C-alpha cells in the first residue's frame, strides 16, 4: 500500500504500530461539547475502529484500529461533529485541515466551579477560531484560577484567570475570614489594620479566595475579566520546564493578539531543517532569546493600564 504519511498526519490521523491501520484524532476545543456528538465518536470506534476510544491529555478523542483506506469515509462521518464544534476547515481538505497546533484545553471553568474566575471553555473556543487551522507546534491551556487544574504552566501559553476583588469596607464586620484564607491558602496579600482589611496589591494573585470566604459580601468579584499569561512551559525529551509569568492582569483582547503574533514570530524564526518541518515554539524562544520574542508578540498590542510585563524571564 502506497501511503502518503505527510498527508495522513496533517489530516489528524496517526501512524500506528499496527500495519495498514491508523487512528483518527478528534478535537474538542475547550474540552466541552454537546453529549449528542458522543454518538458519532462511538459509531466510528465500533464501525471502523477496534471498538476502543482513548481520551487524550489534551481533551480530545483518539480512535484506533481504522483501516487507512477508510480515512475518506471516516472524514465524511465526523464532518457533522466538526461542524457542530465549529472547527475551522480549509476548502481543499476533508476532515481536519491541520494537526500542528494542539487542541486548546481548558478546566471546567466558572459555569461549574466556584473557584474559577472566567468561562474557560468559551474563551478556549474563541482562541481556537483565531488560530486553527495551523501546522505550527503550539500548546495552549486555560485554567479558571491559580489552582491550575488543567496544568496550564506545562504549555507554551497558559492562561490563568485573575480577579481584581472589590472591597466594601462598610459591609465588613472584621471577622478576618478573608485574611486567614489568604494567609493559609493563597499569597498572604491581606492584612487587618485599624479594624479594616487592607490589600497589598503587589502580592495579590487574583485568586478570589477572599470573595469565597467573606460571610457578608464585603468582597465581590470584579466584572472586568483579567488574566495572567505564562509562557513556554513544556514536557518532552529535552529540558522539560514550568512556564514562567509573562504578563499579569492582562485583558482578553491582548491575549488573543499576542497568540496571533506568535505564529508570525514562529514563521520567521522556525528552523527550516527541523525534522518534519516542525519545531516546538519553546525551542525557538530559547534560540532567539526572550527579548526578541517579546518584541514580536507585543507588536501593535495595546495593553490595558494594569498589565504588568516581565522585563526578563529566566528558565
């Protein structure tokens, strides 16, 4: 059988250890979808695959045991799922149009979790619409609060929800529940002075613990959605590391522009001789240096006044 492995992989199918067999990878932007689409996943697994489904670490599905010659049929069947999840396609390709940029992953977010400061899946889906399809190797994850349940700090871009809590001193009864919670569970940013709570903004990480613990509603969440953007975390064979803070208290529009600018940066600096024509973006940053990366990704980005950009990052 004559197999064009480049096309196979680009179309989000995997080369497997089983001869003449492949596995299709299903994207689920933000890790959330209507339950009805599970019927399509089940049908493909039982009709074309070996009856099993692997739930990937990036919140997608991988269905193994598919005959390579059945790829076109599988693509036709999963089209309803692709349409339903509003995954971008190019006119010339059936099925998925690219496999480089990994599925944008997210924790369950503020629709369910009391700790989350924003709707993670909705933001992930907006990012997906901006960046996909794309073949550059970039990993993005969103987490609703600094608890980081999605392990955002192990991605090229980790987007962590922050909340600039608002304090109404007239509702405060001086119980210090917020102060104790911040000291024991967070950053120790609150102090009790002159019978009122004082926040040291330089220490605050925007977790929202004060809001959750206040019995009188003296602390409330701001409607202004802000984030911490951490960058260039990774696993892998060479130098695994945790992402470091890039910008704190950044707004959504700026996050989107920075991510888009990163693709232009990668296009300009990628190693053209890299195996398979792909190079992990973190290794490009290592090679060019943080300052070059920063200049590229902040081009024409208008940051909100509260945003704090790291002058230097050392890994």
